C-alpha cells in the first residue's frame, strides 16, 4: 500500500518541528529559550478554568450539537456584532475544535482543482499547505514592510483573475505582527465586492494590538455576505489546549461546514464550550493585562534585535511576533536559525518557513518572560562575531 498522491502535497508547521528539536537538546542538558512557538505563556484566566471545572462536574461531558451549543453561538454572534460593527446571528456561527478546521473546511467546501487562492507571503504556512493539498493553485502576494506588512495593492489587483476563488487576509498577522491599515482594507473591499470570490479573514489575533485597532473587512458594505471571519479563544484567552475556535459566515457556507464537521469531529468538546461562554461574557481585565505585558516585551525585543549587528527589526503592530530582517548577517536565515538553536540555545524560526518572501528573516515569538527575552538577546549578541 502507498499513501495517496495528495499526501505528497501537504505541508507542516515548522514551529512544532523546531520545538521538538529544542526539546531533544534539553534532554541532552542544554538550556533553551523558547521563542519559536506561538502560544501565550499566560495561564488560562481563573474564571474560565473554573467554568470548565464546573462544566465537568455538571456533566458537560457528552456529545453536543455539531454546529456548537446555541448559547455559545449566541454569545459569539453578540461579541462579533459588537466588536466589528456588523449584524450576525447564531445561525452564522460554527464552533470547531481550534482555528485550523475553519480553514480546512472552508477550502474543502469551495476549492476545485485549478482554482486560485490569493494569500499573503509570508504567512501562516497552513494556508499554502491546504491549497496545495486540495489541488488548487496558490497565488502568493508579497506583504511589504513599508506598508505595515500589508499587500502592495497594485500587486494584489494584478494577481486577481477569473480563476480566483478565495482571498486570505490575516490581520494582525503571523509571522510579521503586521496590521493591515484601514485604508488598505477599504481598497481591498472595493476590489473584491463585485467579484465572484470569498474572503477568509483570519482574525485570530484580533484582541492583541498595540497602537491602531485592526479593521475587519466584514465591516465594509457588501463584504459580510462574502466573508468567512475566523477567530477563537486560543490566543486571546490563552486557551490553546482547550481547542476552541469558530467561524462566522453566510448560512449557506455554515451548512457546508456543519456537514464536514459531522463527517470528521462530530462536535467540539462540550465542557470547552461552556468555558468559552465564560471567557466571552466574564471579566476582560485578563486580556488587557496580557496585551499590556506583550507591549512591554515587544518594545524590549525590538530594541534588542535592532542592537545586534546585521539585524533590522520593524516594530510589530499586533500579535506577539517580531520578524527581523537578518540579511545583514550575510548568513542564510535557515543557517542562522539553526546556529542560534544549536549553539546559543535560542529557538526561533526561519522566515522562509512562512513563504518564499520570508527568506532572509527570522520569526521570534515574544510569548515568553521579559527576563528570558533579554537573556536570548544577550546570547545572540555573543554569537555576532560569527557574522559581524
């Protein structure tokens, strides 16, 4: 027996590969500072944990509705309507175990071989992986540092075609930390409004921003009916292990997602959904405090990276990633990432793992303590004689 041919086209997420290598080094006695994994290092808020415990005690351990419990979907719809300035209902919400299922189900439901998908380059590697896997054609559009890591709008316009079926937006973005300016979003809406195309707006970092609040393309006239908004609880509430995400979409797409859910996961864990209600409807000071701490870490890591010979780092506007340009080191970004892990004990990611236009960059997650971040900067500086 052989694997199906399409398995040769599926990619991976390098953060988990580097994490495994870092863990192996730790088993050998090496101390590693983890700046590779995109996971908040804060505990899940206490009131959310208590809601999860209470749900277990109350017997929320059985199957639930495939689309998600109505109470949670209503809470999500109210939250999205309030924060994006749009009107959606529980019928538009699909609750799934994490954010990735929304990507997978949407692309599976929409894409035929030969269809084109426009996506940011560099970006979350699962976008391109799924496009290839499903036999569609990935059309990367470079994101430009001078535009806040937004698309060059002329390039985006030139790459739209009659074959374009899906356009992916991610703001705030992984790996760059970029937030697409509101004016850019408005121009994108003008480009896409009359086209036979769906937008996947990945807004998983929607609450983690520093100066300018991100704008959702759903808030522009005519875009709500052709957009799938992806969000969830992993980043905002530090609930990565609870596996709880959702999509907000037109009802005809929601019906397709429910069909795919029932054929794959049946439903999302019931006790996690009860915790999700507590997260949305409970106190939000935990989110405010987390973002304030991320801001301090952002400022420290950017200043530190810019003090290293050969590094040039823009200030990220959101998420918790720094994406320095390291071409000044005259080393390949993969070679440099390996050197920092194996010899300095600093785990980070090669920017090319996020797309060809990420080459020459490294991604550092500052979801680690300030002392660890400063220690990592010090370790990298001590390696600089290798390239300075």
